[in-house]
C-alpha cells in the first residue's frame, strides 16, 4: 500500500516539523543588574539564553531549585527548559535581581 505508507510518512514528517518549529530560543539580557525582559512566556523544550552584559558574575537561580545557572561576566549561557510551571528566579549575588519564567507544557 504505497499511498498508505506515504500518508504515514507525511504524518511523521509533519510531526517532526511541528516539534522543531515549536522549540524556540528566548534571549534574556542582563544589563546593569537587571534581567530584561523580566517576565517571559516559554514552553517546555525551549532554550533560554541568558546574555550577561555586565562586568560582574550573576546567577539565574530558580526559587524552587529547578535550575541554578552561573552567568560569568560578558558571557552567554543557555539552558533547555524541561518542566512546565511558573518559575520565579533571582541572582544569588544580587538578590534584588528578580525575574519570572512562565513555562507552558
Ligand atoms: Cu547578580
């Protein structure tokens, strides 16, 4: 059944394309001790890229322990989001630096 196999293959290809299309990279810049944008909506599977423009080290530390990323001065660090939820995070060195990631399933 060639047509049946073709139909199956096109479903597989469409599924793969939609998964690839859904995974996005979200850039969050840290400049002068602030995360920008401070509130970001993402999905599970997306990559967050923190770009530290400061001459100081920072961290992106989730309050619930979901992640704790060290951000050296003038460096970019990426992290793939694995769990849905609303995550408040902050910088351990500068606790008044706060931001929120909303991660949809
Ligand atoms: Cu900091």
